């Protein structure tokens, strides 16, 4: 790394808390090195209280940009000069690009998911998706899938205090994209079975399947998972969740969240550098 640092090195940051567990610095710095780019990527412990000053530092230090993770994705929107169409719909960002002091916020989570499908030669454009969850990861996927041309998205979430606002968000996305998006109560098991039966892909975008819910799955009936159904999970640790194990036993093509992780990082990388991340090389090195 020290051999690459010069007086012209462009800095990119990661603002989140907790942050020390992140693999993004290894991923991005290795990609910069592989392509001989004069960039450096560092992680900074930044919470809501520190966020305004951290974003100002992007301009002050003439950083190329930053990534954001929890708890900063929504609050950071207030400090952007511009938002991408997907970020505006999501009301959240995970990537900032600094163009001569003008900050643009992007959300690359959904882009990462859709690119992971492309990497696995899965085409769902014009098809139906069923997705479990309506939180941040799910919303980013729904937005990008709708923008890319998925015909119908059936969303299932627990009918909790969040359900009403999620219903409004889904209606907003539908109005902006002309994709048929419907939110349903996860407890409606017959409706869930019906929607999965007409879908090309089932996506788990909840935390069920990772610690502390490792070994659990929102889908327990193998009859719901026909062999030509693609089953994806945003979780990458463990690499095979209970849902993916069940799906594999039914002959389904399965994907964990590693491709989405790499894809969202690659999308941010291109926004900063205008070059493609060498994803396969990075995957082999880190995973």
C-alpha cells in the first residue's frame, strides 16, 4: 500500500459504526492496486453525531467520495447536493461521489443484487419476484428491480408498526416505475404460496438465517420451492442459510449475498473511478 501513496492519492472513506469488521477496505484497496489506480480507501468510525462533520470533510479534504453504512444511510441524504433516481426513491444512500465539491448520493445495494444475477446468468426482466422483507436492503432491491424492468414484485413483511410506512413506500415506488408492487402480510401463508408459484425468483432480504437467527428460515415448507425457482438470500455469513439449504435440496438454483456485496462495491468503485472492478480476482483473493 505504501508504495502506491503519492501526493496525488485520492482518498475514499467508509463512514459507519461499528465499522472495524468491514471487508470493504480490503476489497476496494485491492481493486485500486490491481488496476494501478492512485486511490486509498479507509474506514472511519462515524455515527449520527459525527456524520455532518464527516460529510463536510469530503469537500474540505477534496476526497473522491465515501461509502456509508448503518446508521448513516438515511440521514446523509440531507447533506447531498444531488441524489440519484434510485437514492431519491429509497430515501437512503450508501455511496457519495464528490465532483469538485458537488456531492451526489447513490444507493448501490440494489444494483449489486441485480448485477449478481447477471453474473450467474439469471434474467428476471419481465418476470415476477417475491421478496421477503421490506427494510433497507429489500427496498433497494425492489427499486432497482423495478427500474430495470421486473414486471411484478410481491413483498411479504410482518404486519408490525413498520407495515404502514412500508405500504406507502411500495406505492411510491410503483408510481415512479410502473412496476406492479404489492405488500402483503407475511402471515398470509396461502397468498405467499400463490405468489411464489408464479415467480421466477424468491429473495430473502431479512436477517432471518444469520446470527442470532442462524439455522432459521421464513420458508419451511419444501413444497413451495419448485426446481425451476431461483432462490436468493442477501445473507453471506453463513454462506448457506437454512433457506438456501432447503432450496438446494429441491433442485433450485441458489445464490447467497456474496455476489450482492461484491456487486454493490463494484458499482461504487465505478462511480469513483469510471473503471470496472476486477470482481473475479477480488472474489478469489478475499473469499
